[in-house]
C-alpha cells in the first residue's frame, strides 16, 4: 500500500482567467499578457492562443506533468 498525499483544493480549481472542461483548460481570447500562474497540475490540454502573451518565463509550465497539448 503506497501513501498518496492529499490533493489540495487549490490544485483542483480552474484558473479565474480561463474556462475548464474535463482536463482541458482554455485561456484563449481572454486578453492575457502573461501565462496564468494558477494552472492546475491535472491539465492535459492548455489553450493560450489569441492573447497578448509576448514572453514565456522559465517556470510558466512548471509542475504540468500531464500536459500533452499546448496551443500558444
């Protein structure tokens, strides 16, 4: 039996500047200038297109181990 740490509620929420459906997080067309910092680790598809994001920081996608699709 392996121990699994409890999932924090903050990790389950959809970012306020996005909409979520299943494991998909859609932050497109929200006028963002930065990648949201509160993207949940469970996301498999992340859409950030049609925003004003001009620069990607080295830690913008840190902890998103399940991410399979990214649209910038």
